[in-house]
C-alpha cells in the first residue's frame, strides 16, 4: 500500500512563491510516475506536472510552464513542487498522486494542501 | 488536449436505484478511461481503471463499460455512502484530462 502526505500550502500574494512537499511511504518511490494535480473552482481537476525518474520524464501543463518546477528526492521518498510567479487563478487544492501504473489512473492521493493566491 | 464531457452534471436518486453516468471523449482513447469518486473535503478515489477493471477494495456494485469515445459508469444499487461527485479521466495521451464531474444527490 502507500501513503502520501502533502505540506507547504498557504496564503501568498500574487507574484509570490511557495514550495509544496509530498512525503511518500509504503512503496518504492522511484518505480512510479508521481503527479501534482490541482482542483480549482475555474478548471476543476487538472494535472499540472508529473515526473518519472527512471526515464527522466517531466511534464508541465501549459498553464504553469516556466513558473512551476517539479522535483523529487528519492532518498527521502519525497516529491516537491516549486511554484513561482503565482497568480490568482493558481488558487486551489493541490494533491500529489501516484500512477497505478502508466495509463491506469491515479491509485493513491494525498489529503491535499490548499494554496490561496490573493492580495 | 483531449476534452472529456460527462453527463448529466448532476442527478437525484434514491437508495437502491440503478445509476448511470456517461463520459464522452473528444477523440478515441481506446480503453484508457478511469473513474473516480470524490466526497466533500476528500481526495478523489479511484474506482475503475482501463474502462472496466474494478480497483481493489471497491464494491462490486460499481462497474464500467465502453471503449473508443463513449463510456459509462454504472452503480447497480445506490447506497447511502455513494452520494458523492464522480469524475472520468482519460489516460490515453498527455496531458491526462478529467471530466467536469457528476454530482449524485439524495432524492
């Protein structure tokens, strides 16, 4: 089984930065695609970034490209999302989620961390 | 990006009812379609993957069908704990995309 716990959300002004963390346990972190998925009032559920360290594969949604950076520390079993130049429409709940296996859905999710961008 | 459209957006049903939720993809996605259940304040939970495979631990009253562009989630006999919002998601191509959700409410 697996457990994912996010942290790092909060209130930030437009243009500010936040770093989200996701601590994983109960599975071999490097074996899976790991994702950041956000849920916003405007766009619903959106995969904003994913990473698969075995093939050095990284993806960013167009909406965050150039502003967000996904990374992982395999030794610490942790996933990160560095968010810069935050905008009001980045407001939402951010989840880390694990691919069951490629193209088979997200079978483990964290509890989510709330990011609020407001002046 | 592949657009996913669910219908209806919401429905009212009674305990024991058979409920069907449909999801249409803007292009063929083979069977790379997943269904999730989300309750208020909680993360989505995977119910069905690969269009019709039941995720471990999910009750057998949930089933999925379809291929290509048209898919259906069926709840054979609605239980009190099934009142929630349901999402489809395609995993055929990047980026993975979700439907807008179907809220199942108590009649």
